[in-house]
C-alpha cells in the first residue's frame, strides 16, 4: 500500500481514536471527540501536494466529517451513541479519506471497501425494520460494486493499454453503483432516509465521492475512448432528470435530499463524460470543484433537517440560500460550480440540457424547502439537534467555493459579469417559480426506492410461484409411475391433436 508519510498520520489518527473503544473510561468521551478525527487530513491539504482534484474533494470531505462528528452527540439520548455506531463511523471515515490519499490500486480497493461496508452499521443504527431493510439493500449494492471493481482491477493488473472495453465497463458499473448512477440508484433514498441525520449527512456528502474520485483516477480522460464518455453523458443526464422527477413525489425532507443526490451525481457523471468525450484532462479539476461544493451543500442540508426543529428562524433562510445555490443562484458557491463547468458543455444541446438540469434542481430544492418548513412541526421528521454544527456547516459551504475559486481558472470578473449572472439566474427563476405553483398540485406519490418498490409485487408473485412449483414437484415425486403415465397420455393427446 503506497502513500505519503503525512497521509499515513492522517489515516492513522482515526484508527487511534477507534482503539479508545477498548478502554472503558474513554468510551464516554469518544462521541465528543469525533470531530477531531478528520482534522489531520484537513490540515494535510495545506501542506502536501496531492493534486488539485484530491485537494478539493479531500478538503471538503474532511470538513464535513468534522462538522458531522460535532453533531453526532445531539442526536442520541444522553449524547452517547452505541459503541457499534462509533466504530462504524470511524471506519467509514478512514475509508472515505483513504480513497483520496492512497496511491496504488490495491490500497484503493482496501479503502474503498472500508468506506462502503462499515457504513452498513450507520444505516441500520436505529434498528427499525425499514432501517434493517435499507441496510440489506445497501450492503447488497456495496458488495456488488466491490466485486465489479475487483474484476476490473484484476484486468488492470495485467498492464493492458489502452483499457479493454470489459475493464472500462466494469469500472463504470462498479463506481456507478457507489454514486447511485441510474439504474443502480434505488439504495440511496432508502439508506439516507433510514440513517440518523449526521450519518446521512456524511454519507450523502463525503462518502459517496469515493465513486467520483475512482472515476477520475481510473478512467483517464485523455485516453479513454470517446464512446464511454457518450455513455456517461447519456446515463448521467437520465439520472439528473429522473432524480428530480421522483424526488418531487416525496414528502420526507431526507428522502427528497436523497433523490437530489441521485440527480446531482448524475450531473457529475455528465461532467466527467464530457471530459472523456473531448479528451480534456483539465475537466477533472472542474468536476472535483463541483463535487467539493456538493459535499458540503448536501451534507449541510441534511443537518438542516435536524436543526429546523430547534430554531427555524436560523435554518430555513440559510437552507434556501444553500439549496437554491445547488441550482446556481448567483453569487453562491453553487453558481461558481455551475460557471466552472460551463466550458466543457459548450453551446450545443448538452449546454441546454445542463441549464434545464439546473432548473430541475431549483424546482426540487423549492419542494424541499416547503417540506422542511412543514417538518419543524413533526418531531418524527425533524429531531431538533445540532444547531451550532449546522450554522458552522452553512458558513463553510458558502465560503469554501470562493476560497478555492482560483483553482478553476475563473476570476472575480468572470463571476460578476452580467452575462454570467443571467446564465445562472434564469434556471433558478424558472425552477423556483414552477416549484411554487407545484405546491398547489397534488402529485401521486412514488414509494422511496421507486424501481425496487414497483418490482416488489412481481418478486413476491415469483416467489409464491416458485414455492408452489416446489410443492408440486415434491408431491409428484411420491407418484413416479402415475406421473410417467400422465406424461405419456399428455404427449399422446398432443400428438393426436397435431395430426
């Protein structure tokens, strides 16, 4: 496993805290120390050259893990989550940071498994039947993605260049399962709805970016055949619009945010696909900048669901700024992210679809804000915790893109130019206005998990038919002579009918 010395310290520190679970007097203090676990990794981005994409994504991920760790005690009785939750939190954190820092394929696969498998404990931590069901589905997709990537890495180990088509397909499918790329998406709404708010925040914002850094690292934009870029663009746009369409049918704010992540991860896949289609390696930094903003924005919006019950006056307005910022509200971090990725889209149909996707995001975020305002009256939805972490996260989300703006090649004059302001404003106006009018319309509800929920009756029918055939087979085995005679009679009748 290859990594730089300070990277080893950054990853060893969470493991050192994990060892504190073995010391009984330290266990009660660990929940209040979780915010310290990602700090060495956050400091690393200022002192070690790990490349622009890793710097952006690692910095945002470490910041969100620290904010989420600070919020954890607010959501558990007595401020003490279970030992299992703390262990899974620290293991998932280590994997989430490790995928950015490790420099070899074997090490990447190890940390990729670490960010995927222990997260099961975070999803099922509430122990309810929906949580256990969501956990089983999540774990199934995690194992599927691991196996696909293992097969791809076995092919890569042979050193064949350029990448064989089967290896490229396995990489896209494996990482696509992690980022909930359509149609491998339905685990995400179930898992993020079931997980406690701090866990949903870090999983949706930071952990899912393991798939993004995997695509950026192992799908080189300069050499991957253009057809794969076209595939990512097509599937990504489908996911971007599908996530909005199904998200509009949801009522729970966490489920809406989960479908928003399906949409945003689809759009990130489009950005990467445009880089592959044009063989432009500089798009990797732009995709990372967009992804880093999403890390903080989505994580903070999940924290808003909990904070809204405590102080709605300090929650709804900043949440509106951040939520509509995802769509590109002018002068927000989201607007900077949208402007940064304008160049790869050019001025053709892809640019039009990107603008319509931004309008769809504004529409979905308007729907979320209405549901967030309603949720403060429902303790079952908004648990009223973590106000201070939420406010810190909101500030970080707003400030981070401005601090990192120079890494995109944009200047202040590019951002405040009237043309740029209008390009980011009109999709927000269109989507926001549609969201206000949509509030008056009753939309049929689709269960969270959409495809899986719709397929459940068919699966149950097939299971029932299989059991019936099994019983029939068992019964017929007791009458071999009679069954043989019956088969001869049936064949004779069919032969006679044919004549």
